């Protein structure tokens, strides 16, 4: 086996491990709302925090602050709550939600390319 074939094989194996680690081993950042009635979410290349845990039956205000000028992130969609809101750049948009049931609810951008989750416990 020649050196170029060996290098291609090694880089291929390294690429497989990197892909596995990046997509399957990554842990989601989760924010837990316990006593507060609101949580701040920064919109910049996605949603931070990506996963929010809130109690069911209590109104929680999600404060979205958009820092990304991408047109994809100028709108936030919460389909389970029938909410679709425009997010102005560098301004906070408050969205109150009152989940009736426990479960996981999706957050996405207007183009459905960036995602987050609301976990109701």
C-alpha cells in the first residue's frame, strides 16, 4: 500500500469519527425555568439556549433577542402554540406561552432550518 492510499484511508476514518461525534454525541444546552416567569433566548446562528424546560400550566414569557441579520432567523415559529412572530434585529420580542400538557414542543425559524425545543415538565 502506498503512502497516498494510507493517508486517504486515515483521513476517511477520521472524518467518520468526527461526523459521528458532531451529530450524535453532542449534548443540547438546556435552560431550566423554575421560579422565573421568563427566559431570554439569543437568536444568533440558532437559538441559545437550544432547549428550554418549563413547568406545565404556568405562563412563561420567551424573550427572543435577535442578533443575527440572516433573513432566515427574522421569524420564529412555535407550531404547537399557533405562534409565528417577526423578530426585529437587536430588539427583544416577548412571546408568552402557557403549555397545557407535558411534552416536547418545537421552535423553528421561518424557513425551518434552525430548531430549538421547549420541554414541558
